[in-house]
C-alpha cells in the first residue's frame, strides 16, 4: 500500500486502536497500560502526546519503535508496520531516560550512531560537529559522559536522534531533566526542526511547557485518549472566567453580601482581603460594586483556558462517567 501511495498522503505515524496489557508477577496479573488509542500524524506536523505519570505514553512510543509488541491494534510508521526496518530507519528516537556507556564522549557516541546508519567518516565528523553545536555541547565534546548532568545527557540523546537527519522524530519527554534555560533551548530547537519540515511526535507530562510547540495534542488518562485534536479547537477561545483580588473592605459583611449576589461568582475571604472568581461577562457588574462600595481592587485578570484545565475537565468527566 505504502509503495503505491504518494509519500505526502501517507501519515508518517499512526496508532490504530492500540492496546497494550502487561502481565506481571507470578500470577501474571494484567496491567493495562494503553487501551484503544488511535492517533495520526501527517508529514510536517507536530503532535504533543500528553498525560500524567503512568498514563501510557512511553508504552505507546515503545510500540511505535517495535520495542514492545501491542496486545491489540497497530502501530505504523510511513504506512508500514512499526517493526519494518525501512520505516524505522527514517525515525530519530529519544528514549525517556537515554543511557550510554559512561566512558564514551559525546563525539564517540555520535560517531558510533553515524556508523550504525552507514555514514562515511567525513559525514560523521561533520555531522557530529554540527549536532554538538546545535545542542550546546561543543565544550564537552571530548569529555566522558560519566561526569555529565541529566540535562547534558538529555542533549546527547537529542543529538544522537538527529544523526541520520530523520524525517520523523519520536521524542519521549524531551524537556525532562532540563533547567529553565535548557528547556527553552530544546523548545527553540523543536521550533527550528518544525521549520525545517520535520514531523515531531513527543510526549510530556508538563502540559504548559508545550502549548506553543504542537499543531495538535493527544491527551491520555490511564491509557485512554481523553482529548485529541488541534489546540485551537480543544481550548476555549475566550477568557470565560476572570479573577479579582480585593483588599480587606471596611464593611466586610456588606461587601461579601454584594459580591455573593453576582451570578456564578465564587467569593473567598483570604488573609489579606477577598478573592472573586466569576464569569468574564459579570466583570462590569463587579466593577459597579467596586465603585459603589469604594472597594480596593488590587488585581483583575482574565483566566485563559489551558491544557491543564482541559485535562482536568476531561479527566473529571471520565471519572464521573465511570462512577455513573
Ligand atoms: N514493562 C512493564 N511491565 C509491567 N507494567 C508496565 C511496564 N511498562 C509500563 N508498565 C505500566 O504501564 C502503565 C503505563 O506506563 P508508561 O510508562 O507507559 O506511562 P507514561 O505515561 O510514560 O508515564 P511517565 O509520565 O511516568 O513516563 C503504568 O501503570 C506502568 O506501571
Ligand atoms: Mg514515560
């Protein structure tokens, strides 16, 4: 099928009803890690595969790389089964916790990976220099990995995934173990790789970190995709809620009574004043109360929808469905 279809029409990555149940212990107890997940990534797109710890991200990724055999469904790369070496050769993989022999230097690791991909000595040397520069490791190029921090090892992992200039990058938690500056550098690198037309499939459990990096997301909750699609469609476009912080009013009871009468307002007393969360549409009414009672309005901010809130909505809805 893949051979007869133009490349651009074939998804670069596809999970179709993927299912994986591990069996653990003497009694072969079933541990369902992924339950019926379907995801498609087209060439040149970037997809964030998100979810909390234990939600099944790494297991799905291992199925995509042929490292774990699915219990059901399929994992496909470039229209071929994920176990096909031709498909696998076009993928750059960053494992969740990259492990290298610690007596090697970054230069030796990248040279070795280049050899595995059959690059010539000249290409390996050029590519190693380029990539070490790209991930900011030129100065540590000839130091053994033994003394490297987790963030530095993560950079070596990222560099080795790029050696063969793959079309598709599958990165498991690329932003983990990095300090804020390191995270920014990796985010910038991801933006640059997208600009070069690479396809990116990456996992993360830090939802806020990746909002700007993906065209679409798939959010897992205990092995199930609870939300999927373009961020612009999944996140509510308007700031539906606003938050006001008021100083302690002279007439606290009178102020609380007036504020609690606002439609759908959550009014809470804090150590230093009053906090009101209310629908953005009710902000003019709040401002009138502030003016009428001469309240001390210290902060007024719109609360935009975020991936965190989307996840919580979906996870709560799923819990309620299961309970009902
Ligand atoms: N080899 C294994 N044997 C048994 N259970 C496993 C195995 N690998 C994963 N699991 C279980 O499958 C579930 C999903 O794990 P997975 O590592 O895929 O989650 P994850 O979303 O990548 O989590 P994290 O954010 O912590 O990396 C967990 O309950 C985990 O304990
Ligand atoms: Mg994981």
